[in-house]
């Protein structure tokens, strides 16, 4: 699933080769955005919910250390075993050590973007562990040896024809049968034995409550419940930002999460886990992996409010037209583009530039993260730190010199118009990135400055005549 990183612009260009798929991807995600709007507008207090959730998260970010300690203390009182991981590598070692302790070589997983972030599947596979993702979308991309392309809809980049081919190859289904009910039933039969035989189940965490030491997992398929209820050991993995202070706050986030993600009033299953059953174990692994650094960045700490609803992806015109895999990161889209540079600026320097800065992501964020403003700020940081391409840096410096000098600016404008009028082939060619995807505009007869001077002079002459 991992490999050589391709820059977003190039990966997006590859995605756009299949025009029909790109248009379908765009329209499908916009449909989800419209469902979100309808669900939100049905609640008169929607904006109050957003503001409340945002303020709760502000409180969490300011008191994170205390809430994490409170959660740990309460969880231990409940009989839960708590682990702390500084980074993805330590997280993976902890999960593997729990499996080694129990002598288990198989594990069933439900959706967890944190484990994608830490590359847990690859790590366990190298250790000889058989990992099965039980979320339908996750299982589909796992069979295809792909990463999820969306944090809520992991296989949204695939059509039913793709799923049919994948299931025929790996599950032996009827070739060419694209009936969704048939394919879903095949997946159920395939996963049923997994649920019955796996002794260790792993889940993510949507919310962890400091007051009670419990955590909540939200799913639509029930696969998380199937896995953990039939297993002897439940491993839950969470980034430390998933903490909320009190149980009474949970209702605010549950009302926002599903509506923002898929337009549903609530997820089908919101499962609470507090204490292990007799003879069973619950382990929770709390992970930093760069979050402390992000928390210390004043301009970017708000990104840790994210509840992973995916609304920013569904509305983003760039994400919809470039596909999730073009972001070469576990979390794609606008929110991923402000989280990824914190982990590695050099590898993810291209992502904050994969945006129109239209602000739609900020407008739909249920916890009011200033996403487009952070994208703009990341651009400034990356340029100052020297992580932008040399050619782009030189071009921007050259542009700055032109824009700062009226004489040079005026000459450049005249030269540009002359070339576009007299020798359009010098501009309308494959060496011009803009020309590849767009029709170049017709050159104006005069610049705005020339037009303004002329009209200003004519206006003065008329006034003098009067």
C-alpha cells in the first residue's frame, strides 16, 4: 500500500485521465455534501451545536494534559489497560506485543484512520500476522492492496464494476455480477468466519470521555461490535485529541458527526466501551505521533479539533476532482493537508497548495476549524523554510520584482499582450501548464491601467468643458 510518493499535481493529473470516473467522483461526493446540508438545515440550533462543539474542543486543547490523566485514571479503575505511544512505531510495537503475549497470529480490525497513519497493517504483515479489515470499504481496498481514499468512504474512488472484479479475483464471486446486494452478501459470508475465529479485535476511537474512562466507536455496519464481542481481547487505538471532558458533551458531537459525514441523523451504531467482560481484556493505546508538536503551533493547533467527519473532503473542489490517493497521506483532503506537513514538511510540502482557498471546507466543518486559513499559513511556513520547488521560488521572486516596479509591470503587460496577439503559439502550447487544461483568454486591447488613465483624462476634459 505504500510506495514512492507522487506529488499531488501529478497524481491528480493521472486521476483525471479517466474523465468519466473523475466526473462521477465529483458528482458523488457533491451529492454527499448536499445530504449534509439537508440534514444540517433540519436542525434550527445547528450553528449553536457547531459553536458549542468548537468551544468544548478549545477547552480540551487548553487542558489536554489533565483530561488525558483523568481518562487514564478512570479507565484503569474500570479495568482497562492503558498504553502510551510517542509515535507510530511505538504504537505498532505495542499492538504486536499484546498479540505476542496471547500467542495470536490473526487479528480483525474495524475502521481506524490512526492505524492507517501508523501503517499498522504493513507492520503486522511483516511480522507474520494475518490482518483482516472488517469494514466493507476497507476490506475492498485491502484486497486491492490500496490505501483508503477517504476517511469515511474508503472505497469512494471505486465503482461497483471495480468491486465485482476484485471480489471475483479474491472471493470467487460470479464474474461480471455487479449487483450490490450480491456483492455485499459475498462480503458478509467472507467475513463471518473471521469474526468467529479471531481472538483479538482492534477498533479505532471516535470519542474518549475523561470523566468516565469510557470510549465510543461509531459505525454503520456493526463490524466493530461483531469483532470485539466475539474476541477475547479488544485493542482500541486513538490519537490523544479524541478526548472530550464529560459524558454530557457526547450528545453534541454525535449530533454533528453523522450529519456532517453522510447526512444521517446518527450513525447506526454508537457503541460505548467502559470495562472488560469477565475473563476478557480491553487495551487502549493513546498515541501522540506529532500531535504535541501541532498543539504547540499556535496557528495550527485548531486542526486537532477534527472529529474525522470528512465534510471538508466532500465539499472541496480540488479533492473531488483529484481523488484521495493524490494526497499520498492517510488523511486526505483539506484537513489532511494541514495535518500532514506537521508530520513531515519535506514529504508533504505540496499538499497545502492543493487548494483554491475558497473557504468551503471551513464553512462546513462541524467544529469550526479555520481550515483554509491554515492552508494559507502553511504555505507561508513552507516557503520560509525552503520546502517549495526551486523553480517556483525563483518564479515567485521574479513576479514579486515585476509587481513591485510600475515601469517593469507596464512593459511586461505590453509584451505579454503583444505575444498573445501576434504569436499565440508561444503561449498556447504543451509547455504552458495552464494551456493543458484550459483555453487561454483573448488578450485585451489595453491594460486596466491604460484604460483607467484614458477614461480619467476624458472625464476631466468633459468636466473642464462644462
